[in-house]
């Protein structure tokens, strides 16, 4: 696969077309119908949750949020292939993979409500916190990979970054040293066409993002990131290569961010309706759903019922997060240093003064 789809050949790996039809049965990954159906339900749950979170944010009930809308097949395929013993190093659009590893929606809600407890991941094994500094998580992934190889462990690292992250120095350093050390890390670029408002064509003059693998001396491949089966097959082959000591692997998953960059963003300012409609034909859930319907494994009626159940579950966990105990102001400061420096003491004092002013103002307003 990595020879035929060498990025220099300018080929993108694909298994199903936009109508869910299998292009070549020999390309299909080894996965049962039952597992595909579960993957679809998991992807559907992630999309349902994603759309509801945006609604919560618009209601002022949660802070800024980065939607996963339109990119579910990448995390959905990762969820199938990743094992308990493996590491997940996310950027911030990997909800499906995080849920599969044991992170709860409630924890994600808490994080986007400003609670550090949202990074605790009490039931998740080997999942790093969401990374807001762009591409810095990739250095951690390479470091973890080095430790795995040094101690001869049977583990893999799945690390994610966006197309914009490939312009960061951290991306270069991480992939470069991963290649030098030949560590078992699978780097997955979610090329959703835009780094906030910057299109991919303005991120790089390269023919693709996958072709950057050649400069680092590692295996690379470009894949249709909206094709669940293509993603799964590429991840299967990448896993085998890493287990055989042929890592790292650089995957460019070509997808589209159907939502905004974050809920603070307005994509209508930098992309057209026609472009969005064209990419809508490649929607990952539509394609996989049609595949399942054609195989008599799914129906629109079943979907309507399960979405209602999903909405109730999302609401349940969100309400639990809303009723979480109030965040203690001192927790913001006291865990930074063994001895709090004067600058932080001053900041803590100013915050307490603000809270006192706020309480007095609320009290005066209520009296009126």
C-alpha cells in the first residue's frame, strides 16, 4: 500500500464512493458487519453530541467549542483500531476516538466549561488532554513513542494534528525525530481544508501534506478522510508497519470541516456556499449510512429512533456537568508552583476583589 500510494504518485486512497458503493472489494479492511454498524452508531452519537454542544454554547451554557462536524470518519476508524494499551494524543477534534478510549461526554463538557477536572479522564487509559497550543502535542507523542521503543513495549501512539498544525515548528521536530528514532507513532493530519480562515493552499506549496513524509524519511499516505473504510484500511496497514518496526507513519486524511473553526468563528466570511454543498456530497455519515442501507443493515426509521435516544443521553450528561460543584478560585493558582510567586498572589488578590465587586453588584440589583 505505501509503495503504490507513495505521496509522490499523487494518489489518494479510497474504498467507497460518495454513494457508499465499494470501488474495489480487494481494498476493503477486515471488519465484520456488526462492527461497522457499531462504528456508524458511534459516529452518529458523536455528531449528535457535537450539534447539541454548539446549541448549548449559543444558549450561553458552555464556553467556546471546536466542532467535529464533518470529520467523524477519522475518529470513527481510529476507535475501531486503537487498543486499550495504545496511546491517544488528540488535538481538539477527536471526540469519537476519545469516547472510544473511555473519556466521557461529561468530562468534555466540564473542560469546555472551564473545569480542570474535565482533563481527569477517570475511566480512560493513556489519553493525553486536548491540546490547544497548535502541534505541541506531537512532541509528546514522539517522546512517548521513544519510551515505548526503548522499553520494548507492544504499544502504539495515535497522534492528531490539523492541516494548520503542519506549518508549526513542533510538527517538523516531532516527525523528524520520530523518523530518526523509528518510533511506533502514527501521525494523523486532519486536513479539513482550513486553519481557521487560512485555506490549505496558503499553508504549503507542497503537492500535498502527505508528501512531507518523504523529507523525513518515513512512510506517508494520503487518504479520503470521509471514507470510513479507507481510513480503517490505512490505519490497519499503519499499525502493522509500526508493529514490524517500520514506523512512524504520516497519514493525511482529506476531510472537510462542515462547522465553524470554533463557535467564535464565522466561516461564511472565507468560504462559499457552493464549496460547502460540494463537500456535503462527500459527508462521511451519509456515505457509510448508504452502505449499511444497501446491505439491509440499517434504515432511516432506526436512525430517527436512535437519534432521539442519543439526544436524551447527551442532555443527561450535560445537566450533570452544569450541576457540578462551583470551581474554587484558589485552585487556579495554588497548583502552579510549590511556593506561589508574588505575581500570582497579586492576580489571586485581584480576582477575589472582582468576585466581591460582582457579588455586591448582584446584591444591589436584586434590591432594586
